[in-house]
């Protein structure tokens, strides 16, 4: 096959035109192209807006065509494929995976496909029941401490935009994307430059992935929380699990632990058990919300609202004179700001959108970097205490009802409390309380956001519009802890494999899933 880059279409053009455009670059007739597959699709809005494609084509006499065309946009294409490890005989003591987020699910999938018949423990509930628990909380009901936006099947990513982009290259990524498509995710994630599944489609994929794991012999246990590990002579020997019915013990020789970034009680338990961990930098800030039509207009100009274009998104960053950085994170076009608390008496925000991305607002985190020097302690779990303090202040400022404190950007810059919203209507549920966010944000975070807003507005006009809404607090951008592990994937307790975003080794759905696969591969090597 040959790869052809840089093919351009205008919004609304039929993708069938790609065959003719590729043929012109290759200097062949369209009929000589036996097959064409889209490898990548992106939007270039820098000057005259285009959709830009890379395609793979199959031709007869490819060698002669390649030599003749002499075009830098053409290259040979021979994709590498991920191969599963060789099958193993199911061990007498099954391997255990703790956590059914992306890392845990794909670790379990690799183990199951290779015949290891793992046990998968998840403290939260399956996605169908979890969705009901979350909706009840958002409607003003009680927060379920074990089934919420952070805990349950799919992990925190199950209530997000479902973005699957990553800055690293890894053979496992294509495998993950193809598995998600096979389980019901849209096939556009295989070639979009900024792929996303959306919460609604991701829930379908999660249910089908669960069915696959069960068919492969995985023992899946929802509502089963790891509460202790038993270590003898430096090696894992058993674990203690809590359910609604009480405690039980499981023998354990190999355990993949994928706790997610919000399993604070699990981090504390592991620390008490002697597992080596360290502080890790992360970021905190607010959710900033705009009207989607305004962001479309700022970036697509005359093509705004064109049905052939996706809802506009953005990726922004700046370095400030105070030595801090501010940047956008987890941007959710056509989405909503969501209540993402997992502990009583604390307010946490996040963003979510469905596959269609067709709601009125776009929201994204506006974050400021936080380093261990800001934690006020050298204790490995000091970052968690830092997060909790922010979340408690946001809860109090919102009236101690899980309402989120909210402020117009113009008022935030003027240091005056907001009394209502402008043209941007808040999407956070159960509700927002208009106030001054300086009362809950650390001074260095508030100062950095104040400095950043005008600079980021130069990159996207309207980003710092006076009616843009800031909702606090976004505190769970990543784990504040890293569980140290060696080259073989194990931590200082033999048989314990920490992985994923919560363990400090990933930064999103795709990278977390790939890290879970890597740990499963290393675990399987021990069986051999």
C-alpha cells in the first residue's frame, strides 16, 4: 500500500472525491486504485478552511507508481499490528484486576484473551445502574459514595467527552480503538485527528466489552472494594474485599491495581501497607463555559454551523510572568459541566458530552500547574490533602448543597461577585451559586487565571468574553500520587502491578488502557 497525505476537501464535499484527488497525486487513473482507506481526517482552519485527509491506497504495480510519482506527499505504507502474548494455562490462583476503568478493563481483556481467567473487582456499579445513581445525584438527590462520576464501570472516563487522542505512539492504541469500535463505538475514532466516543456511545461499548470479558471466563464483581492487601516476605499473598454483605479474603499472587485518580482511600491503604509512592505534580482550576456558536464563529468564520464540520474545539496554553502555566484541558464541545464529587462535603466539576456534541455550550477546564512545593508537606499523600481543601471550600462557597460556585469572567477579573449569568447559561447540575471564586481558589491559581484570560483571548477571540462562566472547582485533572514500579511493572510488593492514570502512569482513556495492557503482558510473563 501507499500513503497519500495532504488531500483537501471543502466542508460538505463528498469523501468519494478522495479517490480522484489521490489518483492525481499518484499520476494514475482513479480506476487503477483498487482500494482506498481513510487513515486520518482533521480540520485546518488557519486560512481558508479545509478538511485534510491522509489515505492508504492499494494499486497494481505499486512499486512503479511510487517511483514515478516522486511526490513528497506519497510514502510507502506498511502498518504494524499489535499481537497478543501467547496463551497460558489458567493458573490455580487467578490473577486479579482491581478497577474497571480503561486500564483495568484492557488489562483484564489481555489476560482473558490469553486464557488466564482473571477476577475483575470494581468498587462501583455496572454502567446501567451507575448512570441511574449519577442522574439521581445531578437531580438534587443523595451522592452515592461508591457509584458516581468517579467510581464504577468505565472509570471517570465513562462520564466525560470520551476523547481518545494522545501525544504518544503505541501499537496498542490501534488495538484499543478497534476493540471499542467492535463493541459499538463509532468507526470515526479510527481516523479522526481528535477522536471522541461521547458518553452515550461509550456506555454501549462498555456493556459489550463486559459481555466479551464474561464470555472469555472473567469473573466480574461489581460492588467489591479492595480494603487491604496481605504481604508476606515482600510478596503479595491475599487481599481483603468489602461488599454490602461484609468482608471476605481472596488468595492473590498477581494483582493489577488500576485505582483511578480519585481512589483516595485505596492510596491511603496501600501507603499503610508499605507500598512505595511519591508526590506527583498535577493541575487545578475551573471549568470555563462559552456558547458553542461563539466558538464555532471564532474558528470557522463563514463556515460556522456548516453541517459538514464538527463542533469547534480548542487547545490553549500560555506561560505567565509569575512562573506558572495555564492551559485548557478536557474540552467538551456541545457538552455540559458535571458534578463529579466522590466524597461527602466536597464539590468537584468535570466536563461531559455525548457523541453528537449538540448542546448549547462548550466547556473546558482552565487549569494552573501545581507542584509538590505547593502541597505544604513532603508526605506522599499531601497532594490529596491539597485537593480536598479546595473541594471543601468550593462546597462551602456553594452553600454546602453540592451547588457549584460560579462567576462571570468579567466579574472575576474585576474581583466582584456575580449576581447572575449573562448570555451563557450554566449547564452544571444540580445548580450553581453566583459568587466570587477568589474565596475558594488559592491565590496563585486565581492570579494565574487572571493573567491567562487576556492572553488566551488573543488566540481565540471571545475566550475571555465577559459572559463566559467560570465554575469551581476542577481538582481531579490527574492523580496527585505516583505508585513507584520497576521495569517489570511491579512495585516494591512482588506480584502487585500498579497501572493507569490513578497510579500515575497515564493521562487519559487511551494511554490508561495501553498501560493496563502493558502490565497484563508483564504479568503473563511470570506465568511462563
